[in-house]
């Protein structure tokens, strides 16, 4: 194996191993508190077991065996303890108006009789459709909402620094998305916070999924001088970059002592309710006027996953550079686990769309953060780990793309190839994949008809 002697950046496993069920590899990083993310961090990555199955697929298997009726009873019992009857809010649902937050808030209010306040950490740069979906969430869905409009100057600088230092354009968004709701819950005295699904479902150690409460390490802190934003320590941001502490606090979690004084529990609704992204999508179309992207999202084949921030496409482009896994890999893996795609179709989709450059908003984003496009490309090249990438005649290519692997495939999982949707008779993988994409679009129009 010639690549075994090549350096692997970020502490990634030197040998690339793909899951035999989905299209993820052992290069996928696990979730990790962003304020501990430094330039020399050794990235914890997803485990692929001795049978060649990744933790996310193992969890999907576990999910099929969960007694969801029992989980719903647990949810009812929890909600019964907290439901208010004096007109006050009893839970807080963070979201920017994507399908998952719409689904969570709507279920809590209209199915379970709770009184949620919703809160929003807005995207770094809203897309038009994202802003409209956010408004529909409040206006058609019927929710009060507190939006935290960030200080744009600090946001720009931190976003640029997180790109320069970590090639991580989405960090400022992730930080706010994880910290705002628990902090507002403290301020408003709301005891319950509900996120939708647990991000750990997509590849953290399986134990992380076996509880409804989010680990406090994501939203509490004890020593501010040890925290990092954009890969730079807080004291250095203040001294070297002249950012006042008050402008940084927005991105940081609350002191753990505040949570000791006031009980705030942060739950995943996905622990209690079986969470299927496609179902959440149909539901939000029907109940909240949610609209999918009118055009295909760059880097993938889907039209309804995370489309509210112009920077989304950049986020996935950088995961492709750093880990060899782009947006189609993430989308298709999840759809295999929900049995909407076969692995063969997914491989074809990855081959066709993964790593597609997100050109649509590129110039606008560069203008926003004040970076020259050429500098961005040069920066990307610095983050290409030699064990994943090779440059031949000025063209970069992945050393171990999934379509060149002879990974034994565990075909028991994923969609059944004889499924109606795949009955186009196409032998070619890409054509089949395109047919599957068509299926997604058809399903969307069905959902739109139902909503009308
Ligand atoms: Zn897998």
C-alpha cells in the first residue's frame, strides 16, 4: 500500500476504509466542541468496525429495533412534567427554518400541546429561499421567534480567520447554533431545549446516541482563556486582533456555574421520535410552507438539505478537501441508511457530484470575508492531505475515491434494487442514480401537491 507512508494531516487514519453499507469512510470527523478546535487538533474520526460497518450505519440498525411507542411514552411523561398552563413558554426550539427545526417545533406545539418559543441564530449569509422558509416557519407554522442578529463585523472577521486557520467556513454558524438556545433558555428561564436529531447519529461513537440529553461539553465552559475561536485562543483574539471580549462572548458557551444554579436540559427530539430527514421534509412542506431549492444544490443531487446559508456549499466543499468526503457523500449515506438509495446508486451519485465547486455564491462570499478567490484556492491546496490527494499535471485527484474501491458491499442494507423507483431498467450506475434523483424530485412535487 504505497499511501501508507504518506503523511496524513489532522490526525486522520492513514489508511482510507469505506463502510460496506454507506459511502462514508473512516476519514469522517466526529462532532467535537468547536471551541476546542485548534490548528494542530488531532481529529477524532468515525469508527468502521471489523465487519466493515461504520458507527452511523450501526446506529441506523439499532434505530430499527427501538421501541418507538415506548420512547413516545417517555416523551409524554417528560412533557407532562414541564407543560405550562399559565401562558408561559415551556420549551425552546432553536432553528433557522430548515425542515428539521420546523418539524420539531410543530410536533411539540400541535401534537404534544407544548408552548415552544423558537429562536434563531441566523445563517452567515441567508439565501433567499432560506429567509423565506424562516418567515414561513413563524408565519404559516405559527411560532413566536427570537432572532439573534449578530455583529456582522465580528462575524466576518471570525469567519475569515476560521477559513484561513482551519479551512472551516461554517464554524461561526455552528458555534452560535449550539450555544444560543441554552443561553437564551437561561435568560428566559425556560427549562427545556429541544434540538431535532442528534448529530451523533451520523458518525459519533454509538454510546452518544443512547441518551436524550446533549452532552454539556457542547454548551458549557469553565475557563475562557483555554477556549479557541477560528483556531485562535480567546486572549490572542483580544490582543492581536483587537476584538473586544463582548464581541466574542456571543460565540462562546455559558459558564457551567450558571447551569448549576438553574436546571436547563438540552434534549434531542430525535431520541424520542424516529427521525427521517425525508419525512421531516414532507411534514414541513405540508405544515409550514417549506420550499425546497428551485435548483439542484451544488455538490450534491438533493434539494432540501441545509439550503438556508450561502456558505453551506462551502462547508461541504472544504470537507471534501480535508477528508475526501463532499456533500453527496453525506446526503447519499443518510439516504442509504433510510433505505431510499442502494449503495451502487450512491456511489454513482458521489462520483458525479461530490466535490463540485460551489460557484454560485463564491464571489459574494469572497467579497463578504474580504479574500481574493485565488488565495482561497491556494489555501485549499494547503489543506489537502498527501494521503488523500495527488496532484498530476496541475490537477488534483483523490487517491482512493470510492468508485475505485473493491470494498465488499453489504447489500442487505439500503433500498431494494427492485424498488418501484428504480424500475427504469438502466444498467448504468449514473443513469440509475439520476433516476433516483428524479425520484426525490417526484416525491417533492407530490409533497407540494399535498400542501396545495
Ligand atoms: Zn456506513
